[in-house]
C-alpha cells in the first residue's frame, strides 16, 4: 500500500511526523512525503524535519508564497504530476492550509482516495481562508479523521455519512508527547534571561490581526503593555514581520525593553518555552491545542475558534486584540495558575489509530481490484 502524505506549512510537519512513523510501523505501507514548499524558510520548514525526525521529503514542489489563487493553483499543477507518477493508493492531507485543499482537489479528481486528518473543525467564519479550505476539503475527501467532539457534530450537521468519519484524537498531541522530554533538555530560559512561570510567550500570524496597520498598532501597543508586566518572548512569523516592517512598527517593537523579539524558533525550543510560560498569547490554531494539553493558560486573540474544546475543557480563552484588556487578563492570570483538562483521545496515539483504520480499509484493496479486473471474461 502506498500513501502520499502532503505537507506545506509549519503546522503540517508537526502533524505528519507521527502519521508517517505509524504508517511505516505497519510494515505493509510505503509512506512518502510530498512537501509543497508553501513554507520554505529554514526556520519555517527544514528545522522541523530534523527535530521531528521526518525523512527528507520524497518530493519538493517549491511552490512558495503568492496570492491564494497562485499558491493553490501552483500546488495543484505540481502535485498532479506527482500523483500521476506515483499512482498512490491514498493521499493523506492534514489541517486547513492552502496546500491541504489543493492536494485534495487534485487527488479526488484523479479518483485517488483522500484522508483528511483534523477534519470537521469549523470556526463558522468564512472570512478565514482556512475555513473555506476546511469546508471544501471535507466535502470531497473520502475519510475524515476527527480530533474533538465538535468535529463529529459539525460533520453530522453537514450530512456527512458516519462511515466516512473516525474520531481518533489529535496527532499534534502525538508529537508533543513524543518530544516533550527532549524539549526539556534545551537551554532556552537562561540565554533569554527568563524564569520559569514568569514570562509571556506570544505568537501572532492571522491576517485578521497582522495584515492591517490598525491591528498592528494595537499589537505593538499590547506587546509594550505586556512587557511592563512580565518579560515577553515573541518569535515572529514571516507574514507578521513583513507587515510590521512595511507599516513601520518593527522599530517600535525593537525599542520595547522587556520584549524578546525572535525569528521563528524550532519545535523543541517552542515547546520548551510554551510549557514554562505564565501565559501564552496567540492566534495560532495548534498552539490552542498544545497549551490545553500542557494546561498552560492561553489567550487566543480571535473572535472565534474552530477548536472549541480548548475553551470548554482546556485552558484557552478567546479575547479581542485589545491591549488594555489583554494586559489586565494577563495580570489576573498571574494569581490563578494552571487549569483545564485534557480532551478525550489526546493521548499520543492518534496516528496509530489512523494507520489502523487506513490499513484495514485500503491495504490489499488494489490487489483485489486487479484480481477483480481479470475475471470478467478476459482470460
Ligand atoms: C499559512 C496558512 C495558515 C497557517 C499558517 C501557519 C493558508 C491560507 N494559511 O499562513 O492557515 O496558520 O500558514 O504558519 O494556507 N513567508 C516567508 N517564508 C516562509 C513562509 C512564508 O517569508 O517560509 C511569507 C511570504 O511572504 C508569504 C507569507 O509569509 O507570502 C504568507 O505565507 P503563506 O503560507 O501564504 O501564509 P501564512 O500566513 O504563513
Ligand atoms: N511553533 C514553532 N515555532 C514557533 C511558533 C510555533 O515550532 O516559533 C509551532 C507550535 O508549537 C505549533 C505549530 O508551530 O506546533 C503551530 O503553527 P502555526 O501557529 O504556524 O500554525 P497554525 O496552527 O495556526 O495553523
């Protein structure tokens, strides 16, 4: 059985690592990795392959940035050739980025089954490119692997037959469980002059927060106010850095004492910082889940979340990007401590469950298909 695993952006590498390993461990599956090149900087891509013990990609499509149409179309054109050449039994996609949707469209049109990992999540906000990617991917993928109850509810409400849906848990947590110990060994706090439990970790990259001057100004204001309360570590996503520089806020941020502005950091370094932070301030999808697992308080600066279990069960709260309100909340959290519970099946074994469903369904399917083709009067 041959599977093409598609990765493109930073969170994809973290999700596919455990899946690739679990497929290989079955002993009956050839698991290939196709990197679309949506993220391409060494600090957004290569470092994750090394740290997550992923093999070099079998294919690198080099698509890079661009408009949504350029990026999606670029992946489609390049990925079609790979699918035609490899004739896989299955294409596996993860998450909600442009590469996810592009690969799904290509494979389904070539009649190759598609499995979508992290299916069913919905923010209900169609202004988010990710929401459109999720809706379209789930509409045509053959197998939908779900991380939380809301995913099951959403797919049911959309009329998806139960047979296509499998509740398996969260592969992002598989990586966290596997590498948590290793991340402990890294020396991050000393060089940054930080004490455990006494700093804010911040990431920000959603277009709704970082693409406009007004929100960037509020973001810079917030960083300043937070740095007055506790040291702030801010590994800056390339989209955010580009926009901060274009709108003239980069120098402002550099002038804030107490703010450690970093380039994007590796998975192990980030995990080390996340586990020891007093609070994480973010708009990331995956970080809402990781902080929930670690029971570290997380303030997500968005109007909605496609991962509601992180709020109802976990340590996540939604807030507006409002400097004063966020600073007030961070002050209050200092005396509250950690909270929340770990959602069902976020146990480090989601990828094994996925591999087992896939092997049961597809292993040997081609042979029986070929045998079946021979029978109708050909010989
Ligand atoms: C993408 C995903 C988003 C995900 C995020 C994870 C879509 C629509 N968006 O957003 O869902 O949360 O990745 O980080 O798929 N850039 C670089 N170097 C890189 C990567 C990007 O400089 O290695 C710059 C480029 O100027 C690029 C811009 O960042 O045009 C945006 O990158 P892109 O992949 O289009 O979107 P993200 O904001 O990264
Ligand atoms: N992450 C990282 N280094 C960083 C910032 C984030 O390794 O500097 C990891 C983080 O732990 C999580 C993933 O990247 O596993 C989340 O990716 P991102 O926020 O870019 O995407 P999203 O989850 O929002 O799609």
